[in-house]
C-alpha cells in the first residue's frame, strides 16, 4: 500500500475519478511528456479508460500532443490553459501542505531525540 501522497490528497479534494487521476499524473510530471500506455501504468487504470480520458483531455486542450516515439503519441500538460494553471496551483498548494506537515513531524521527532539524550 502506498503512503498518503499528493495524488491521494489531490483526488480527495477534486474527486477520485479516472480523469483526475490522469490530470494529476500530467501535472506531477508537468515538464515531461507521456504516452497513453505510461499514463495507464502509472495511474493503474485500464488502457481503454486511459485512452478515453486522454482523448477527452486533448479535445478540451488540457493536454497537447508533443511528438511520436516508436509510433506512440506523447502528450504534455497545456500550461497555457487557464484551468490547467489553476489545477497546478492547487496541486502545488497540496504539496506545500504535505511538506509542512512532514517538517512538523520531523521537528517533533528531533525534539524528542534531543530530550532523550539529556
């Protein structure tokens, strides 16, 4: 079982749907491009669902085709689209929240260790 991650938090806020899982994957790797197959593997969705979601996201211009590699079409998140920028901001805020919670836990642990050494 995976630890609680930005993906779980992202979908908890926006809803756990295949569309949101695919969007999260593209947002998380926003500087890279992905094939439908790699998105299916990463999101653990079946390929048919992944292809349908990607087709819809491409029509809505949330993702853009970038290049073809060995016959596979690659896609990248469309950071120019306003709605995508809002989703990226939400995702980054979630990461900041997770980092803050982690740092608080680490700080408490370090204080406990310091006290034990005294």
